[in-house]
């Protein structure tokens, strides 16, 4: 099939209308811009393998229309813009997506760039293709109050389109992959922004859908643009180490192949090379050196049947000694994204650890292509695989969360929790396996079963023993939920649930079932806060209108409800109103006090989303603190000597208010400390033991050695009650042998 001919690619033909000019200004091509025809030879060859002639004709029509629409438009590289849709379609063809998806891939930018209307696409290519293109089109130019809000709304639209048809996200991922492959033509700032967004949003989605090839490539491409020096250094080290590893890899391959053949098992065996980002992540998270990470060899064994997976496992355990605790059966209990394999680590020749993944051809195809290997959008198919059903259920849950969620940022907060695939597997009393995110509680389990069960939960049993609703679940737990139809969700549940579905369901209940009470409570709290500022609670219409515009609330009742359920603080809203009053002629607050002379806002550290403690300085009770009012994001609390906060205060002094700690604080607060210690045996254990004996909890440990390996710097994030508790801990640490200096870490 030929989609184009040299004389029709970039020139108009008789009967074709003139191409629309681009709706956004096109930047001039670089001086050395390549010119000529965008090749479609590879795409044509791939499509001819699985599409019939009538389908190929439809693809050709979509290509011609896209070529016409993008006529004269070029990419940053100087290539004709049509090369991008062709590349996206080619990636989709690798997955053997159907004709509608290929057409949508070729047309995916015509609505955004060339102002083509959906009705026109329906008329030319049919409603399914038009719906796919519409789902892929980016947001129209809306004025958002922040970049975060814009990204959250874009993400929400993408996921909801994905919930109705998974092909939308497959094409979107192909689009992002090609953009990342050609990112070198962007400015350094734009490279970092796009790479960070890819790592934060698209990489988890690819992993959640089991698209491992795309997942790994997007990770490495993002890593190369976020940390180019680290990427180049690691790449050079890996290339240098390959020669030294070749002999070991060859010896292991020969031994494994001959052993499996002798056992009568037909298998493909090949080495697995870690990605650069995988190496970097392991070095950073586990504090390992490069040689320690690279000293672990990885191999994949693909066998011909389910039963032979376990036979091959036993055969390999007979060849090399297995390492205790290093076996995982992801065949019996597959991962959330459908991944199945047996994982085992053995002690190979020269005492080196050797990791093996054992799977069938079908499992391998799913592991590499995920949902792209199973046509999920055929939702009426009664023969959907287990993977299809689970993924379909997750996609549908996005719609449930959307219906229960108030805004885009909140939707993003809920969904991102469920995107990361680090999971625990628990059982119902009838032995059904339920997968949950790491850290999920018994109440999350109840909401995962059904929203109605979660809403009416009164108690729980874990392994036949009574337990608290907030109990964190572990692999293999058997969970039994007891309900009462008169029971209702409590606002306190939001403090410990982990999954997006549970959080959105609880908030939805608090907004709707208790809406009247929430509005009344919020109105009362705001009236009290305004009265304390000597401001009349009966606000004039101009003030209310301005307040709603700046807070993104749709009505004053919604604002009251947010205050009533704790999403906003009444004192902060009152101070905002105080600042607005003098903007309107003849309307002045009856108090003559300036905003910076008002009584400090009292904080307790448990207010939830309305008050946050800044990560840069991690304030704890006893610190002198100050508060930054962030538009529609509540109050951010910094220490008074926080250098980043001082810079922000210089730029926007009107957004800072006095704050103070409450009298009773029944929780612990994160704090960073730094120790300089002698590099000697057992020192880390002694320091950790002293922290535990001082009634503090460790949440993070980092270590840096000097070049002579004499001194070591330890960095801890610990949880303490207040400054007095911290001072007591520091005194105790200074008495530990081998500790030379202890100090609180400052930004």
C-alpha cells in the first residue's frame, strides 16, 4: 500500500480545497531544516500485514486529509509536520490497532492546530473516528488560575476519554513517545517541563496499563532530559562494563539452555539488560554503588506452557542455589496491570546473584504490550479475559470518581494514588483476591468491594481478629467487613484512607448527604471569623462576587459547604474577605486594624488540605512560623527563618499572615537532621537505636561518604512532637560514640 506519491505529498491536487492556515503562529524552521517528502513506507508495510484493502483505503483518506490540513506547517526540527502523525500511526501499527485508531492517530492534531470541527470529521470519517480525535484533542485556551490547575484539568479530560475508549490513551501514549523521541529540538526549560510531566503522568499510566516497552522507553527518555549529566555518566559506565560481563552472561546462558533441554523443556532464554533509569533508581533508593547494581544479572525464560513455568523453576533451582525470600509467584496472583511471571533469584557462577523471570509466550506478550494485546474497547464481549475485566473496572472507576469529585485538582489527587502499581494482595472471606495500593487500609478494602459497603462499614475483622478501620493491610490478609444500613461515613475517615475511590466517595457523601448541615456549619464558622475581625457577616454583593471568582467556588453555598467539611479554613476565608472589602468604594471594614495587625491564625497540624506544612523547612511546634495564603490552595506554613519563604514574601508581601501553634497537638511532625559520623562498623545501628529510644520515628535515611571513606554524613527525616523533643533527641545523639556533629537541616 502506498499512502502517498512524491508529487502529491506537500502540494495541492485538483478538487482539493486549500489548506487552512495554522490557528497558532508557526515558528520559522531552523536554517538547516531538512526538506522533502515525509516517508510513509514503513507505515504502509506494517499496515499491509493486518488490514484489508478496504481498511487501507480508509487510512489513505485520513492521511491525505491530515497532509492537506498540515500543509506548510513544520516541526521544531524543520521537518514537515505530517511526519509526526505518521510516526504516531506507526507506533500504533506496531500494536496492530484497528483502522479507526490508525485514522485517529493520523488526524489527532487537526482539531487543535487547524480548527477542524468534529462535525466535519464525522461526515468524512464517521462518528467513532471523530470521537477518538475529539478525545485526543487538547483543551481549548482556557484561563486557569495556575499551571497546576491547567495540568489537572487536562489530565482529567484525558483519563475520562480513556475510560470510554482505551484506544484514546494508547494513541495519546504513542503521541507522547514520539514527542519525547524528538525532544532535543526544544529549549532546555521546555525539555525539563515536558520530561517531568511525562515521568509524573504518562509513565505511571503506561505501567498501569501494562505497556512495559513504552513504560521503559518513556522513563529513560525523561531521565535523559531531566538529568542529562547523570544519564551520560551512567550510559558510559554501562558500555564500559558490558565487555567484562560478557563471559559471565555467556556461561549462564549455556548452562541454563542445556539444563532445560535435558529436562525436555522447550524454552527461549536471553539476558535482560537494565534500563539506565532502572539502574539510577535502584542506586538512589537502596543507596547502592554502580557496581553493586550491575553485579546482578537478569535473564528471561519463555516456555511453551503454563505447567512448564513451574517445571522450569524447579529445574533452575536444581542448577543454582536459590536465595531465601527472593521468590515471587506473579502467575498465581498477577499484578494489577495483568503482568504474570515467576520471579526467582539464584546464586550463579562466581557467587553472583542471577534474577530469572519465567513466563509463557502469552504472558510475555501481555507483559510487553499490556492492554494493547487485548481489545478492551469491545466491552460487550462476554469472553473478556481477566485482565480485560480488571482494567475495564478500573477505567469505569474513573467515571465514578469524576462524578463524586468537586474539581480537577482533587480528581488528579485521587487518581494518581491508584496509578502507581506498588500493591498488596488480600482475600475476601470467600477467597477472592483483591489488589490494593501499598498502604491501603481495611476501609479502602470495603470501598473497593462496593461504595455502598464502604459507606455503611461499622467494623472489620482481619484474619478473624477484630481490627480498627484504619489498620494497614498486608499481603495474604483475609478481610471481613461488617456493615450497618444506619451507619454513615465520618469526616475523620479522610485522614487515613489511601485509595482514590474511597476518598472521593467519602467526600461525595459529606457534600451531598450532609450538605445542609455542612452549609449551616460553614456559614456559622465564617460569621464567627468575620465578627472577630469586626467585619459585618452580611457581605455586599460585589464582595461575594469577587470572592467566588477568586476562590473558584460556584456559589456562596458551595463555599460554606467547603468550610463546613474542612476543605477551607473559615479564618483564611475571612482574612481574604477582609482584604477585598477596601477594593470597593464606600465599603470599608469597621476595624481600623491593618491585615498584618490581626490576631495570628492558630494551627494544629491536622487541618488536612486547608493547611500544609512547607516541605522546604518542615516547621515543628515551637518554631516561629509565618503563613502564605495561596489562591485556592489554602495556607502554607513556613518557619520564620526559611530562606525560600523570605524570597517569596519579598515578591508578594500581601499574601503573608501571622500564624501560631495551638496549645494541644496530638500528632508528630516531620523534621530533618544531619549527622557527621566516623565511618566505622555498627555506627548506623547505634544511631538508629538511639533515635528509637528517644521516642522518635525514622521515615527516611540518606548517606554520603567522603572520598577517603573516613567520615560519613547521615541525613534522617524523623518524626518528633516539638522543638523540646527534638532538642532532647539531638543531645542524646551527640553522646553516641562515633558521632562528631548533629544539627537540624535547614533549606
